[in-house]
């Protein structure tokens, strides 16, 4: 087959092209022809197809994502925002922290180990490309029903992939979630986040400026794995057949990535790059077009100089390959030799594949023949923008009217006790140590909090104790009932989790996981969730620094619950003053902060006991969340609390169980006046936390809460080796521990 050059494309305008097979719509193909004034070459078609995919171009979501900029809070710590590889915030003392959450959902269903592993690798390179040293990862995960046979295929593979890649990189895994629900059966959610640290002056951006500067591709050789990769996989729904398209899943090599990280950090230290971009989704198509588009000129690339693992790859395949562990740097000519020396020292392959030009075009050549001549912005940033139709689903009203408050409640203390044990041993509330024990949570020696704590926390300065915390949260059941409120509840819970450790929430990243945007009901869910998140961030003062949209999480007509996952990053001046969740000492006084109401819509109790989803989710009061956060942070800083645990899934009894088991101490609690035992134990009202207060600090703590107007109710004391709800039941910790810890290993045996 002869090479499809610019000359050939101009002379054969009617040649058939596989635009449909590459995922383009007819009008999109017509638009490409209009931009170029001719038909595209095969290489150009490949570039546009991956860059205009849903995963890369956000063509169905960007009209809604604009709100994150339009409603951005003022006077924040944000240094770099949406549009770069990752957002960056100022955390003080000259330090900047970059963080982001991305999805690798579809690849992880097809090939769980490599899909999850390369998800970690990709997000780490995003952080590295900003100029930062990656210091920790997190992994919010969603799987199908816990007892479904395919969950035994997907979950162990995903966990092994995350652990295998992250552990080999020497990055602690400090947080995340594991959630089971039948709606994720054919579409597990594998979201991965990373945190990186640098000084302000070390921030790097993805741009190619300076005519004559060299384009250097370095890292692994380009292979045939991941052709189209996530850019194609994540832009369509699965059918009902078994997983297919395995060759589209990238294959990771964490040892190569570790070399790439250290090599890049040394290159940064010597200030050898003028711009840099990692190669993730859309591979070289993305790196070259985005660098050129963000710069001040054009770019010329000699594609045949790209180092290959497979010599049979066509130019189109090289441009579409999403092979892992690769970076693209813009280097001034006088720095090229030193750049190459550092790469050779770290055994990293580096090749000059082109240079920045003073033109306005991205030009790519193959053995001297020009195969690409495009305005780079049209590839990178000017893809189609869809105003997808959206409408509230017809079933939404009936779902919300199916009030969980009408479900039968336990009639006796024995029944109440049995339901407590059922809840804490249910897959979603049970201990996830089977998962987290496969991750190294303490490598590097800077982890001060990790799972199952409310938020992960790492120290970033040994002398001062400066640290950062991160929590990820998202409740698809709440969002199914009301997407606007559900998104705000995810934000509020992550915010509360960070504050519970004593860290001040600064900013968020998000991963918005939804079904097909071609379904008006799904687009309504997306529009409402995005609006809720933007409004919530404005009120809390936490800007959205960046994130990811994952659509087409749908098998046939069955979409996942709308699942906006929110990652909140916080800062703490001294990690030695952090607040853990464990009740560590007998005699500590237990206080319930916030108001408890009869709120059971989407609750763990309604799911576990009645397999029910209906009604309205808990109400959101962001002013109360902000006040609660301020109290928790002040109490941590001033030594007024020994432990804190936010209240969310499973309510008070779940939090008591986790804090008692974590500390090895029991608790005696009383039902507060005005509440019945059932509501006290199982309600999932937001804006609440339980704290353990030393007796010596009780007056100071309650005075602070009273002065600030935060309800603080003393509910008991840390004592004994059991949880006793006075007048109702007693459960020994040994019995609780068995119930809480045996579930996941038994399911996966």
C-alpha cells in the first residue's frame, strides 16, 4: 500500500477513508475536510480521530465544565488551573502541590491488571510533567455486585495492577475507596489520583515555543499496545458480549517509569527544558499537537526517527499508539547534549524527533514524505462541541417518591443489634484491608495517615512538618436520587474527611463518571451534577483545578449510577498535630457534632437491610460543612481532640465501629435526647462528625463549639472492650472485628 502523503490526499479527494471505524461522525469528518481544504491523509485522520474522541476532547461535556471557571471562587491558593496536565496550588513555605484524578475504567474491565496499572502510570506522568516529584497515589474504585462471579475476575486484577505498579514506583497509596454495586457490573470504575510536590519556581507547562528548539521524545520505545487505547475505548459503550479489544489496552513497565521519573527530575533540576508533555491518551498525536498549539509557533516532526518496539508499525499506528512510559520535551539546542547525557545515565532512550518552527502548522514527515500538515489548535483544542439534549428522566419523580423513611424498622433491641452487625459486615461497610494490604502505604517514610483513615496525609517538609492531605469520595446512590445534591454530598464528604484530620481544604480535582451522553437522561444527570459541584465549590471556596470526565460507562441500555468522584486536597502546617480516627485511650469523651435528622434515602441501612434505593438523599448545608471544618481544624491545631471521624455511609454506628476497632478500645454511648436509637445509629445526615475529647479539654472544646454555633452533644465515653448502646444492646469488639473483617476475603476466596 502506497504512503498517503499530502500530495496524494490533494490529488485523490474522493478516496474512501475509514472515518467511521475510527469513531468519527459524518459531520466531524466533513469538518476535518473543511479545516484542511482537502481530505485528510491517513495520518491526519488518525490524529483527529483520537484527539476528537470523547475522552480527549470533552466534546459532550465542555459546555457544562465551563461553570468551573465561571463560578470559580476568588482569592484561592490556585497557581495553575484547568487546561494543563494537572492543577497546582500554593501550600506555603515556597511549596506548590499538584494533584489530579483520572479514569481508566474501560481498559480495566477488558484487562484488569494492565488497565489499572497503566492508569496509575498515566496519572503519575501527568504530575511529573508539571515539574513535581510524585509523592503519593490514591485509588477510588467501583465494582459490580460483590458476589458476582465477574467481580472475582476484575477486582483482584485491578488491585494487583494498582499495587504492582505503584509499589514498584515506590509511591505510597494513601487513600481511595472500594464500592460494590450491581450498576458497575459491566463498567467498573478505576479512578486513579496522584499528588506531587515542587517549589513554585519549578512549575513546568506544556508548550512548545522558540523556533529552532528541539522536540525530544524520551522513555520507552513505541509499540503496538494501546493503539487508540483509552482515547477510543473510553468513547463508546460496551456491548453485552464478553470483553474485547485487548490490544487497545496499554502494557505498563513500572521499572521503566521509575527511571523516567528520576531522569526527568534531574533534567528539571538542571533547567534543561522549555516545555514538556507526557504521552498518555492519544500518544504522540496529543503531545505534538498540544505542545505546538500552546506554543508560539509551529512544529516539524520526523516520525520515522521515533524508536519502535515493532518495526512493522505504520505512521498512523505510531501516532495513535498509547504505549506507556514516554515523555516529550522541548529543549533549546545548547542543552540537547546535556539532556542526552542525563537520559543515558538513567538508561532512558532519548531521540530528537523534530523542532519548533516559526510557522503556524504541525508538519509531520515519514522518510522525507509529508504526511501531516495541520493547524495544531484544530487537532488539540478545536474539536467538536456538542450541546447534547438533556431531560429529567421520566422515572426520577417515582424514584424520589419511593421514600426510604417508610421502610420497616427494627422492632426490638435484638433486631437492632442484628441490623448493626449486618451493616458493618456488608461489602461496602466491611474492612477493605484485603485490598489496602496489597499496597505499600508507608514507602518513602513520609506517610502519616493512610487507609482506613478519613484522609491520607503525607509530610512534604521534614524540618517544619508541613504536610498535605487528600480524600476522595463519591456516592452514586445519592447522585442517582438527585444528581445536584449527590455531587455536593460527594464534595462535602471529601471536604469533611480532610478537615477531620486537621488539614485545611484548599482545592479539588474531580472524576465525573457517567453513562452515555447520547442518552438525554444521562446528560441531565451530568448537567445537574456539574452544576451542583460548581455551586458547592464556590460556596466552600475550593476551586476546581482540573480533573477528568468519563462517559459511556454503559453496557447496552444499562448505565452506571451517576458517580461524580471528588478529591479534596488540604494543607496542614505540622503533621505532628494531625488527628487520627482511632479511639486510642480509655476515658476519652465522645461528642457528636452537627444535627441528626431522619435521613435514610440512599443510605447504607436501606441498601443492606432492604435492598432499597429511593427517596431523597440527605440535605446539604455547605455553610454548616464549612463551620464544622473550621472547628475540626482548630481543635486539631490546639490539641482539643484526640480523634475525629466524619459521619457518612452507615452513620454513627459505622463510625463508632471503625474508630473502636482502629484503636482497640470500646465505647459506651447513650442515645441523645430527642432521637430514637435507630435514627441515632443509622441516619446519614451530612455535616456531622464524632470526636474524642480528653477530659482536660472538654470545657475549652464545648465553649468553642458553643461560641461558633455548632451543635455538640456528648454521647458517651471510650471504655471497655465492647460497643454498648445503653438500654439497647452490647457487641464485643471481638465479634465486631470478625464481622467487619471476614467479608471481603470470604467473597474473593
